[in-house]
């Protein structure tokens, strides 16, 4: 027979302790990320966020090449969304990098 072990001072059938202050912070972060992804220009596609896969497809390079460029600091400027999220590049950053080379990143 297996028994579940209760945390100190709490019966085993209780769920996790709700932490409203953490929930409020997570919600505000999600809202911040959602609003920061929207382009500032009037045209929605003028400064869109591109994924790494979209960049590689457009430049006709492999993901390995893209990662190598990033490691050397010669690739287009990228930012992780939400701090530790997936990498994204703005269309304007990619265009500037393509025109001016690594110094534009």
C-alpha cells in the first residue's frame, strides 16, 4: 500500500497554496509581452516579429548557420520574448542588418 506524504502541517488532500501576488505579476507580464509584440507603425506587417524559422527560410540558410552567426555576434538582432521565450526579430532589424551587415545589428 502506498501513501502520499503530506507536507508539514498540511493534509495530503490539500492542493497547492494560492499565491495571488504571483498570479498578478504573471498576468501583467503576459499583458506586457502581448502589447510589446504589436508593431508601432500603422501597417501591421511593416514591423512584424519574425521567428527564427521564418528568417532562415527568407535568407535560405540553415538553423545551424543562424545559430553560428548569433554565437559570433554577426547575425541579425534578436530578442527573446518575455525574457526567456522564443527568439524573435523585427522586420526592420532584419532589413537593416541585410543592408548594412553585422554592424546594423
